[in-house]
């Protein structure tokens, strides 16, 4: 199954969110139970949609 959020991969937004999740996981503040691509992709989608609404 392909990643439904592939359009966001490699974008600056993706990189920032991925780094933030990495930091939280390394600090034991977050435990991932879903593949990282889906977590980061979903958050990118939400942010992208909220920015589109504010235009």
C-alpha cells in the first residue's frame, strides 16, 4: 500500500514535523504505534488544510 501523504514527503513542513517527532520519541515523551509516514503525513495534511482555509 502506498503512502497517501506522499505529496508532502521531502517538503520543509515534513522535515520539521519529522524532526519534532524524532525529538519526542528520543525523550520518551511519545511512543509511536503507527508508521512514521502516516503520522507526519497526517499532520502535514492538517496544517496544509488549515492554511488553505485562512487564505
